[in-house]
C-alpha cells in the first residue's frame, strides 16, 4: 500500500444521470470532499435525456464554478466532462460510450482506472475513494472492487452480489443493521460480484472484458461484467469497512427485466449459480443466506417462464 501511495493514479468517475440535478450535484460534491493527493481525477457526467430547465441551469452553474472548488496553486485540478447522450436509456451503452470518450488518444485523459457510480450515492469518509483505488492497484489480478453500500437509515443495502440467487443475482443480508465490529468488516473479501452502483476496476480489465454487454440495458450488467472478469482469471473484491450511502429508491424505475434475466442466465448457464466465491451449500431461493434443502443449483426457470407470459 505504501508503494501505491507514492504514485499518482489517474482515475475517471463516470456518472450517468437523467434530471434529478440536486442529487447529481450532491454526488459530485461528495466526490470532491475526498482526499485527492495521489489521484488525478476526471469526472464524466453522462446526461441522458434530461428535460428539466433546472438541470441545464445546474450543469452550466457547476461548469462555471468548477475551478472555485480547488486551490489556485493546484497543478492539476480535477477535470469535469459533461457528455450529452440522448439515446434510449441503456446503462451499458451509456457507460461504454463514456469510456470510449475518456480513452480517446486525442482527449489525453487516459485513465488507468474507472469508477462507475450511480448519481444517488454519497461518500461518507474523506479517504474512501483513496482506499478503494489503492486496493485496486495493489495487484494486476484484482478485477472489480466494491464496498459496503448503506441505505439512508444506515442499514446495509449491499455487501456483494450473489449470482443465481433470486433469479439473476441478489444482495445477501440486504436490510440488516450495520455492525462495523463484526468480523466480516475487518478485511477485504473476494466475492463473486459487486454492484454497478459503485464499481471500480482497471481500464485495461474493462477493455479486456469488452465492457458492459449492451444487450443488458437495465439490469444484470454488473453481474455479467464481474463474471467476465473471473473468466479472465481475475478476482472481484469488496472492502467491507468502506461505507458509501446509496439511496436506491431514488434511481429510475426499471421495466420488466425477464428478457434480460433470461439472457444472462442462458449466457452463463450453470456458472451463474455455481460460482466458487459463493458457498454451494446456501440456497439460491433466499436473499438472506440459509442452507439449501436440495432444490438444485438454479431453481428459477419456472419463475422466469411465468414472468415472460
């Protein structure tokens, strides 16, 4: 870790949004409260079909005020990029296009790492981003990195993603009370997958995995990406003692996801449920971890059939 602290790491944060400008700006300001001494930061806002006048006014105001956030003697202050992408909402396409922009040679940004972030998240501690990034850069075998996401009331929203649980993937222990003294939070943990609400990884790994699968417009992109990273021989991790608030109910509503869930479960077959980073003795029926009673590795096929009707 000390070796990592000695170098400047180039990081790009990608935040797609549609209106909800107050929340989006609070998310950006939350990032700017982070310690950035060893981080060359770019923030890329992807404006997808915003319609409200306050959104455009807010973007213009943030752009004008940007330099005021940083000391005048700062050699390389964070940069802000606002992309307008008015295609129909497709989470995968929006983020892939942002990465394409950020990695174009002529833009001279060349981020070493990418942080995909929902606009309804807020960092709690000023060292959170630094800790996530230093851990991700610790080994070339580290794939996606996530953390503990908390609801507004500080209950747990996300520890990690469990493939094959409750259709495609679920959040074990979702809704439990946070107990930072529990042994789970003491060390980084290798996990099957982490949520796309906050997902950090090396740009080279994202490109090796061919980015997000654009067939997954509204769901399962994060799970699919993490499984592709595992196929490349990488491990996905969470830092349980890094806490970020995620106001999950504030994100845009999703339509029926049966087609996308069917697609991703067909794509991965038995590998989606029999992942070596999630105990095979646990039931795939229950989001809260309980022992399996022999229902099989993926008992959801009949449920998917009903959803498609």
